[in-house]
């Protein structure tokens, strides 16, 4: 679905009103930014993977993330593959949202950039439209919707819809005498080796180098963030691993899940074992998006999400 608001003559005049000198300045994320972030987003009210601090931290270099505290909001700017955009502003100051949009608009004019906010949660869409007097374009960003599952579903795998997953687990268990272990800092180099083995079998995936860079950041800040990890071991070798964090008190977020390429059934095993051992106290599991990749979309759909965390793109191009 696309929600398109037609441009009108008022758009140009409102844009010119926002064309003054921008007061907003962006600063690269540092570890001290976490305290600032938590003041504006204490409980991750939108429960989106993009807005978790763990996500922001481990991907900060890939996306050249920078932030600003401005008019009662925490604002994030990304620069990725030649495109610059903002993430949804965080903060309770609803009545100042239009002022913030004015300043962001002025900033993009000064820097000759398009005005774009990505990852907009459904709840924020009406507020953005109201703050801009219904001038702009809102469209779905389906490739980046998060898949959200019931934790008990991923642990129990009950019913006919999970029959294939149970078969994969039995097949792997029959063929391999595996053990599950919680991940410790000493295990992190072995996780990188599993990732590199997986990456060698997927040379055509453009994001492999970027994901590896994010994984290195996650491994470096494993205890500091903090993250949780788990892995499968067969004959003393790590063959699969998963890493996640707590998105909000009732929801876990899975950042990475990889297996050796010759052991595809291990995905079903590490998924269930990691959920059971690390996240059984949560109600939901957020397994991030599918990037619009058909194979990944099919794989995540087969676990039957209880809901999708929708995200939208807000754009405003002057005529």
C-alpha cells in the first residue's frame, strides 16, 4: 500500500519558511551516546530493530551514524551507499515535531540533500503527516519490516505448520552428536570463522562485507552492550551460532544467526536452542527484516510470525 499526499501550491511556500539557517548539528555516535539515547528512548516504545541501541552501535560505521539532540528529540542521520537519510526522531515532544521537521528540512536544503526519513513506525505516520500539514509522501518499506514471533512458538514448534522444522531438527540430531553452549568472549573468534565459512559460500550477496564489519563490532562490544550468544558444537568444532540482545523487557532481538554452509539443518537447531536457553523469559522474538530477498523472506515466513513490525518511508521533495 502506498499513501500519497498530492503536492499543492502551499507546499512551496511552507518549504521556503523552513529554509532558514539550520540550527541542527550532527555528531558521530560514541559510547557516551548510549546515556543520551536512553533518556529519549528508555523502553524502545516502537520495538523496531533499527532503533535498538545495540543495532545502532554495531552498524554505526557501516551507516556512518551521527546524532543530534534537538528541540526535545534524539535525531539520527545515516549515510549509506551514497544516500543520506534520517531515522525516526525519538522523544515525547509531540508538540515540537513540526519545529524539528522545519529544522531538518533546512538542514537538507543547506547540504543539498533529499528530505527522507526511513524506518518510520506505523504509530508515527499520522504524527509526521500532521507535523507537515499533510504535505509529503508516505510509502511502505516492506523489505525492512521486522518479523515478530511468539517465543513459545519457536521453542515448542507445535502443530503441522512446524512439521518441517521438527524434521530438520531430528535429521540434524540423528546425523550429528551436537552440544549447545552459551557463548563467552573466548568463543568469539570461532564465531567469526563460522561467518567467514558461510560468507565464502555466498559471494554474490552484496552486504556480506558490511555484515562482517557489524559482526566485528558486536564481538568487540559483546559484554559491554550487552549481548547474548549461543552456539552448536560438533566434534569440538563450532558449526552454528546466534547473537542477540534484549530489545525491550518482553522482546528479544536476534542480530546474527549463521551456520556452516554444508549444514543447513543447523539453522533450525540453533534457532530453537538459542531461543530456549537465552530468551525463554521473553514473550516475543524479533528476527529483523528480510531485506527484500526472496529466499530470506521464505525462510522467515516459515516460522509463522505473529505480526510484522511495519516501517514506512517519509519523503518530501520540493517542486
